[in-house]
């Protein structure tokens, strides 16, 4: 995360200019998050909002820190930093650099889940949250990584087919899954194995967040308990 020691007194800029930059970046983060369905925002994008008109090296860090504070205090969002790392899957050396390691930000609600569900959550999008939760749970049970073929095998058992472009709830089902890659719940790439090439899905940064992992583990534990309670006693 950006250094917390940056002080405006160390930078040749007025308080008014700094406040204007902070307000601009807050609007940008909220708009981009809404526009792109929660996809991560590159730190580089935020930095460029400042450096397009200012050359002070410490200024972007100062502005980003204040944006993080305002989004938390005023809007109830944690602007969380994530860093995309290279996949644990084997890849040719020539492709390693192209994956791009870098810092990104996502907005996560700090409101209590019960309050969020009652007053904030868009009920029209609850099916998408359910889809995210189910897919993440499948990957957790698979050890965090699963082939595309096996993932669709499990989803088909739930009535979701990759060739269905007009599902009554999700529309294009394949696009719904692809959206989870853009939102960094999943990481997708080709893997070379003994049986040939295959497409693999792995849990990405947002799915590995502690709050989501805890919720998924609790859900899986409850599901297992419920299943066992229905099993006949011999």
C-alpha cells in the first residue's frame, strides 16, 4: 500500500489543489467500479490522474491515501489493494512477463452483511452473487484449481450449460463465467500436460480474500452437515 508518511507540507501544492485531486479520484474510482462491474482498477490509472498535470513524485501516494480514507469514512468502502502475481501453473518463460505483475484496487463494502443485504444490496443482481459463490465453492472443493472441462461438468449439474446464450437468469452463461476472470475472482490460462493442452481455472486474488474464504468454508461445512444429517443411520 502507498506510504502513510507522505505529508502535503513536503510537496509544493496548495490544499485546494490537493482536495480537488482527491475529489476527482474518488469520483473516478466509484464510476469505474460501477461501470466495470467491480473489475479491479490499476494503480497506474489512478497515478496518471495526478501526473497528467503534476510532476511531484510523492503526490500520487498522498492523494491515493486520502482517497482510501474518504471512501472508508464517507462511503463505507474499503479500497483494498491487490497484487496480481504469476500463476502457480507452469508457463513458458517467454510468456511470464506478459501476464503483468502490478498493483490494483477493488472496492469492498465495510457495512455489516445483514445491514448491506437489507439496505444496500441490489436484489436484481443477487443471482450474480450466488453464481460467484457457487463457482468459488466448486474451486475450493477442487483444491483451488480445476480444468475448464470439469468446472463445466459441475455447473451443468446445476443446469448451467456453456453453450446456453439465453439462460432465463444469466443470459450468456459463458460470459457470466468470463466476467469472474475480469473481476479477479478467477484466473484462467492454458496448461500443458501429458494428455495435451487444457484450460485451467484457479482462484484469484478476490476469491482468496479472508472474508470470502471464511464465508465459503462456513457454507461448505453447513452443506456437509446437512447432507450427513439426511443420511440414513446403519
